[in-house]
C-alpha cells in the first residue's frame, strides 16, 4: 500500500524534478546538518569577526535607513559604504536575514550559506544535465562534488564569494550557446557576476574568457563568436556600472596602495597540490598560509584526467582542454598568474581564491569524458590505476611532512581511492547500478571530507554573540534616546573590530578589506593599534579621545550581582584604560556602565591656528600627539618622561643596553619590574617598544594582567595610572622566552591641567551637530575668522555650506576634512553627495537604454 503511494507520488512529481530537488537538498542538508550537530555555531575567523557585523548592519538599515548603506560613521571615523556593499552585502540571499531577529543572526547566516551551497548544486545539476547525455546519478554526483568541493568547505565562511559559484554554470551555458550561435543570457549573467561580488565575479569572467578561447579552437566562425562574446560582456559589465564604478574609485583610494612584486617564482612546489586531494586537508594554517583547496572526490579527480586517452576527442580538443587545465593548475602557484587572478594583490589569508574554477573545469572534463566514452579503454584504466597508486603512496609517505595530512584522512582517502578504481576498472559501463554506486561513493566522500576538514578548526558560540548584541545595543539605544547629537562612542572591551556595526554606534575601530588608507595612516601615527586593513581602539589617550569626539565610553559592570554565569557576556579583548576613572558615570545597566567624556570635542570645531599640515613621524605616538596639539594652536607640553625603579628576578642586563635582558638560569622563572609613584592624579602611560610581543613576555600592572594582541609592529601607549596620587605603580614583565628586549620603553606623565585648558579653548564655540541621512547641520553660532577642523575623513563628496553658501574644503593632517570661515554669524550644513554612485547609475541607465534600443532593432 505504502509502496504504491510512493510510486504514484514519483509518477506525479516526476523523476527529473526529484533529482533537481536532491541537487539542492543534498549539499545543503549535509552542510547544515554538520553545524546543527554543533549547536549551529558557525561563526569563525572573519565570519565571526567581520562579516557578521556587516550583515547585522545590513539587517538593521536596509529598510530603516538605507542612506547608512551609502555612508556610515560606524565604519572607522566615517566613510563610504559603497565598496563594502559591493564586496560583502549585495547577494540576494542576504534578504533571508531580514526574517531573523538580530540575536539569531548566526542562525540566519547558517541558513544563507546552506541555501547558497544548495543553489550551487542545483544550478550545476541543471546546466550539466542539459549539456551531457549521462545518467542523472552521474550528473547529481558531479553537482554535489562541486557544491561541496574543497573550496566551498574551506571558504564557506567567506559567504560573499559563493554567489559566483552559483552563477558559474550559467556562464558556461551562455558561452556554449553563444558558440553554437543560439540565443543566450551572457549579458544578464555578466551583470549578475559583477553585481553579487565583483572580486570572485572578475575571476569567474576571466575563466569564462579562457573557456571561450578553448571553444573557439574548434569553432567554424571564431571571429563572429568572439565579437558576439565581446558585445555581451561589454554590455553586461557596463550595466553593472552602478556598483563597479564606485567600487573602482574606492579601491584606488585604499586597497591598491599595497607594494607588489611581480617575481617569476613559485609560491610552493607545484607537486604538493596532490596532497589537497586527501580527505580533511584543512586547518587554521591552511586557512591563512596553506595550499589551494581543489578537492572534488577521489572518483572525479581520477576521471578528470582520463580524457587524455579518450579517442572521441580530437587532437585539437585534447590540446585546448589540456592547455586550459594546465594553465589553471599552474596559476595556483606561479606568482605572476596568482597576482593576475587576484586583481594584482596577494591574498591576505585564504590562498588561491579562484581554485573553485579548477574544480569546476576538472569536473567538466570528467563528465565530458564519460559522456563520450560509454566504457573506459585499457589505456584509461591503466592511467587511473597508476594515478591512484601514485597518490596513495605520496599521501602515505608524506615526504614534505605537511601538517594537514592526518592518519584518519590517509585511511579514508586510501579506501575511497580503492573504491573509485573499482568503479573505473570494473563497474562503469558494465553494471546497471553504476550510476547509483558513483553517487553513493561521492556522497560518502564529500561528507567525510567536510567533517574531517571542519573538525580541524574551532567556532565561536552563538550565545556569546547574542549576549554581546543584546547588552551593547541596550546601552547604545539608551544613548540614542537621551542624546540625539552627532558623537562617537567607544568601549573598553571588544568582540571584533567591527563592533560599531553590530552595536549600532559610531566608533573608531574597523576591519575592512576596502579601507581608507589615509585614515588608517592618521590613526596609526596617533598610536592606535592597526594592521593593513584594520585599526582598533587600543592605544588611545585622553587627547585622542577628545580630538576624535569620543563622548561616551562603555565598560564592563562587574558590580551587579543579579546576572548568572550563563547570562554573563564575555568581556573579550579588554582595553585597560586607567584614565577612564576621570570620565563621569551616567548610567548603569546589568552588565555595562556608560561613562561620559566631558572633554570630547564635537566632530567639527575651530582651531586656534590656521595650520593644516602636521609633521608626523612614523611610529612615534607621543611626538605625533604633541605635534597635533601644537597644530591646533595650543600651548604646553602634554607628555613628560618619568623615571622608574627597576627590580630584576633571574635576569642579566646587557652591558651595552640596560633595557635588554637575558635569563640567568633558563630553567627558572624570570621577571623585570618597573616601579613609580605618581605625584599627581594625572594620567600616566607606558610606551611599549615596537619590538615587544606579548608572546615573549606577559605584562601586568599592580598584578592585573594586560593581554593585548600583537598586530603590525608599532610603538603603543598603555594607560597604567590615573587618580593614583602617591600610590605605587608596579609594571611587571614575566618572561616566556629566554630574552626580552625593551629598548625604547618609556614612562610618560600626561599634563591633565594643560590638556583641559586647551580643550576649553577649542570648544569656543561648541557646536551642536545633528545628522539626518547624508546631511549634518549645526545650530546658528558666532565666530571670528578661523580654520574649522572636522574629524570626518576628507572626501570631495562632502559639500560644506555656511548660511546656504558653498564653502571651499581642504585637508587637515593630510586626511581630515577642513574649511575656513569668515568672522560673523554662521549656520553650517554638510551634505554627502555620492558622486560615484550617481555616475555609476547613469552608466547603467545609459547602457540599458542603448542595449534595449539595439535589441529592438535586432542589432545585438
């Protein structure tokens, strides 16, 4: 009875539709099932420290205030969001996140990634199912192998790249139809590839060009077909001008300032790529500096190379396909080709980001070989056996001692290679269940590979994100209700460098692959801890807080006892700021206290001088902060060196340098303690040398450990005392290495009185700023002729109006927006005009009009 019902269901539903559903469901459920078994914890590395914050911001503002997706003060000191949108946020799959409360955002991201992986399987199945006349089981197995290939498993966390894999099969179909002289959707697919992610879209389109050239090698009308391809690609690319043009300009202003060397060398021995066919070839090291991820299952890896001895391919076809495969494999390691694929930039983490194209083309060759050969010949079987044996021996010996080759992976890969050889040698073309065998084999291996690979890395707990989001948004929502002016907020703890996006506040920190280099340079010179694409709030002082308009500070509230251990949010990455004791507490929540900085300047203030250029030095924050102070027309020496006493435990002092130490007895603990007693309640800062690494020694102040992360080497200021008059301060370094170099370590006394007097001058008059969308306005005020400085990053898109009349703008400190006002009565309005977005939109609209006109006249 039940069997007859099932049979009637399949007859009604259709076997073809069932396999299409499986093409989506199998990879999606395998992937989602793994994480559901781990309580849904999917946040790790950049997904947990960057993308989740961008997606939270997208979720908050897409419909509520879309202007914040054009320009945002949550991005560092403020900046255009257009490049960020283009790279991270334009996937239509992200709309699914709108159905999730923010505290369940990680679960929403799991759904989005699972759906993308399912869509990769579905689109691949639909395209290959029409292209190859094979049993549906083979096509389903190949689509699954691509949907859960090594690239997807390793880079699922880089979810913004996955849309290109969904569109890649449709690009292939469009080019195939173009080569046959049929109607195609090349324009639409090109447009969507640029729109959803310009970065992997570029890689996919470059592959499309190479794939076209292979097809032209055997085409009777190569010039005509190439011209048709050029027109389609041109119109598709110009249609995407709305996001390509703004992104291009932002890349010129930020990311492209890297120093690149085009050397004719290999990044690793090319033969090592064989090791990435092992099951579970993944780890944190592989994520950062490892080999390209090209896993596609043992069965398809062997099948991909058998076309060499397939008599159904012409010599020209074999040569063209072999050259493209060789070029793709060579691109994985040959430096000039690596740079070409990555837009002239070496990837920071996640190597060979185009490796999905190698997997895709290899799977194509495997299916094409099977499509043309109903049964493998002796030469192909011998080649498969030799390849299988060679790979097994290499993985078993592991001559390069690659750390990701583990015993469980070796055993699993050996078994799957054996099963694959069994299929090639004895089953394919000889048994009616061959397709089912291949499908079961691939399902098993991609599942094992996924489990082994993802078990090698760790994940954050979703509940910690939810706690952070709830508590920080509680505090920032209170501030938004009680203070509607424009200001910045910071915290003495952090979950990520992009906390302002999740916490819905304007801060200082940011982590973004598309960043403003001039802003980063300014903050790094003022002492903020940074690297190539991020900067944090660590390293700030009373002066930088005031100058940058940090009006409120959030810090942990440890005094409330009504919070259970399960409810307590983790206060990660504590930024110890003793000088926060001089800020005024205004509100306490259960887990967070809000402090007010009365010295904070508005984001627009009048300088006491007309000086715009500031002579900063590299890696000297004390000198630079003093120069900043003087450039504002303020007097007084803010920083003064302070002497300290030194106590050594099990250490010898270097004779030529009294701040270089070595253990006297390497088997015993060693430490050096610096002691000083403040003579006032002013702030005191420790200058840590740029060579200091927290891995070489721990740092504690009066037995409180200061554990900071190390980024790019730089001198940093650590606040060690405030309101500590006549109280002894002990700064201790406990060595974890045999030596410790503290050259350039200095203790500084900060002159609070001179600082407050200078800030008072800068606050005359004190502007009250309001932000509405892309506009900032002030109250009416009187002022003498002065230079007005903003702590808004300079951009030609910022238009400044005084009493309705346009004012010429300039740069202060080579990075910030500034302008001059004459004496008299003023009312300021600043408007951000996204010129690049307007220009890009015009490009898209004109292109669309021309394309439709030509299409109507049948000229395209």
